[in-house]
């Protein structure tokens, strides 16, 4: 039986990467950087340009930085120091320069150095926004990565088994539960889960329980177990339905029948040929869901009292602290762009034909 050719090698024996792969990666990197720049423009326009077009004055914008209890003199000084009297393009370039290279902010009392990436300065808290965001980022990332692993395992497993046992009792029951999981809002399932498993049965810790991973990994996982399951229940239902639909479509293709006719084991036919072809839409939606979940799990963090980025954005909105909200929005946009880049690179692994386009 002839051997399959391995990856190309140079005369010294080192494995070389095809030019098409390098070109594909470079194109995706350029697209990701361009996406982040466009998102930064849109984000800046939402917070700075749109209010001006709606009739807001520079002083009105300044009040979003100093809080609700600021005096008229404080608002006037803040307006001048933040450059709100400058043209909008100049303001955007100054803001972007601060994000990339850092800046020095005049608070009226002292000159505060805000190193890169400087996502703004909170006059309400008298601190740069970036350290507070980095402090809360591990909480949101822990919530997202644990829930993502759970909903991928549950969703893909249930979807594949339902497709292979189409019309069976398991298929009907799984899809009914999946429909119920999609329909139930997270604030309802979260409160019910807390009431039942934490306060009545005592199996899980109550809300507002978070231990950093570096301090105690087991306690970290135990404290986030209920939020993971609650959040994964919502997403795994959707992934189960998508996986089932993709598997039903691919398992009826000619190449699947050919693989079976060649005598391949059913497990190999299902995992290597059927599931791999059905993964493309799953990878697409997973990249978007995971990127957005980093900073938009507001309901989950609120229900379980987790001090994450979503809770920080809510606090900034309530206190009229624009830099906090703007920093979270920009960071989430970067995570979405990075997730899209990873998804594009995974396309080339799942389907090599993507590299040629």
C-alpha cells in the first residue's frame, strides 16, 4: 500500500511551510488589525461623535468623565484638559495615540501617567481604567473558558448522538431539552440554580464566590461550577441543534457512503469525515460567542455576583463613568477580532480548500 506523502522538506531535513499557508495567515492578520481599527473608530464615534450630532455640547461630554456631582468649574476644566473643543478627527487620533503609546493626563491636581494601553482615566475613581479592567479580566475569562468547554462537550456530544439516532426517544428528548434550554433566560435559570443547589442543598457555594486560579485551582473551579453549568446550558442547547443539523446533512453525502464502502470503522467515518465537515458553522459561531462572552456576560455576573468586566460596564453606566464603559467595549471588540482570526486559521485546518481562496 503506497505511503501518503508527508509535508515538504528542505535539503537539510527541516519541514517547510507552504507559501499558500503563510500568505493566508498574513492576509488574516492584516484583516484582524484592520477590523480592530474600524471597531475603534465606530466605538469612538458612538461615544463622542453621535452625542455631538444629537446636539450635545463638549461640556455635556465632560460630565460623563467627572460623574454626576461635579461642579461647573470642574466640568469646564475637564473639557479643556480632555480636548473636547478640538475637532473630532484630532480627538480620535489623540485617543488612539493614548491607547497605543500611553499618555499623560492632567487631573487638575497632578500629572498622571497612563501607560499603554491607556483605555482612559476615570475622574470618578481617580485612577486609570486599564488596571481595573486587567484586575477583572481573569474573572470574565474564567467564566467564559469554563462555560465554553462545557457547552462544546455537551452540545457536540448530544448533537452527534441525536443525528446518529434520528427519530429515537433520545433524539426527541434531547431536542426538547435543547429547545427548553434556549428558551429559558439566564437570570431565571441562575436564580433557580442558586436557590436549589446553593441555599437548599448546599452542593455549591453561594453567589459572589470567586477564588483566583493561582491561589487555589480546586476552589476556583468549585466557586465557578454553578455559573459554568448555568451559562453552558443556554449555549449547549443551541450547539446541539446546530451539530445535529450539520451531521444529518453530511452523513448523507456520497463521500460518507464511499468511506463506509472502503471498510472504515463507523467511529472513523463519524468523527473524521462526518463531524469534521459539520464543524465549520460550529467553529464560526463559537468564535463569536466566546469573544463576546468575555465582556458581555452581564446577566450571569450580576446573578452570581462575579466582579467581571460585564459588572464593571454596568457600574460605569450607573455612575456615568464613560471611560470604564468605553474601555470594556474596546477590549471586547479586540477579543472578538482575535476570536475571528483564530476561527479563520482553524478553517484552514478543518478545510484546506479555504487556503486557496
